[in-house]
């Protein structure tokens, strides 16, 4: 798949096609070219720098279908001035786009193997393109297992799609919440509590993980305890990315710049740095 990038430092003009509300504070934006130029393709796991004119620029993972080159899709949680301005765009309004940037999920590493996806909170958004790609190329993989944890039932993203994925052959989708309330009939607890429902074959499993760093640490420990090698575990890091090209140094993690050397890393790369607090 071609992943031709836009100019590194010059945003392309995009038009908001639609904005879908996912939860009370999370929205999915669909962008299309504003001037006839292609926004370019992307690989699952890559991100863009989105520029809200007059407000600022921020890195957002692409959450759409990598096989749909006509549009780019982003799922954004409104947590500050820039993200609020972004999710408040109306259809037809402009957004600047730089990218795509970064190392994608190495899906070819899982050919002929089981794929395990573990997501926490909005971490499901960067993993959604990988899931869509696996489902589209279903014969290339064996089983697909998706574990997803959120704060509460109202915080679950892509609920209809989760149900649709669960109906696919050789696919297992499990969700859990920290606090269920009286109407929730599903699992309650952190995402690692879902491992008891899996039939893991460690020697033929490749894992892709995205979520809060503390959650990812505990997921990795569970996987290694079950015999999955660190070289077969991949994580997407969310650090303070500013320039996207490794120049400003804001996203440095040990010897790496997350924007350029990541955001996807193997656990073997991150092992010396993941347990160092405040790094």
C-alpha cells in the first residue's frame, strides 16, 4: 500500500466531511481534500499533525480504514483548548493536515499467526485500522482476539463495530469496564482480567497494544508470564509530540524520538525504558 506523505512541515488543506459523536467527550472526524489534492494513504498505526487555524496543531492517530484513500478519519477526545476546537469543527470547515508520520503496526509479522489486540480507552482508535486490515485480509491470519477496557459503559468506543467484529469467523471480542453500574451485564475490571477468557497459543501469537502506559506495562507482564516473547509484542506510545520529524526533542524516550522512531515499538526496544518512572 502506498503511504505517500504530504510535505513534512506544510499542512495540506482538508475539509471536514462529518463529525460523529462517539461518547460524551470523544468524536470521530472525517476529513476530505479541500482543493482536489489527495491527502495521501496511510498504514495502520500512523498519525497526522492536525492544525486548527488560529488555535494550534496536535498529533492525532488515524482511526479510519487504510483501504479508503479518499478520506482520513480521526477519533479525538476533547481534553483541552486545541482538541475542543478540533472536535467543534463543522462540516465544510477547514483543518490543516501534515503527514502521515511514524512507524505503523507491523502486521506482516503476524502472517500465519494469531493476532491479539489489547486496547485501553481511546487506545482503541489507533488499533482500529489494524483490526480493519486484518479483517479485510482474513486469510493471512489465524485467530483475531480483541480485548478492550474503558472507564464505564458510556466510554466504550465503536460499540456497533465491536459487536460486528465479534460475529466474524475465528474472532473473539471482549470488553470490560472499571465501573459497570446496575445496567451493565458485561465484564467489570481492568483489561488484564479478560486474559482468563483467552486460549492463548504463545508461540503463534503476535500482540498489538495501545492505551495508558501503566495499562500497557501490566498487559506486557501478563503476556510474558504466558510465554509470548517480547519480540512479538508491539506497543504504540503516546508522548508529547510537537514537530513529528524528530527535530524538537519533546517526545524523546531513552534513545528514541517517538514521532520518528515510533509511535509503534516492539517491547524488546522499550524494555529498558518502560519501567523507568518519570522518563
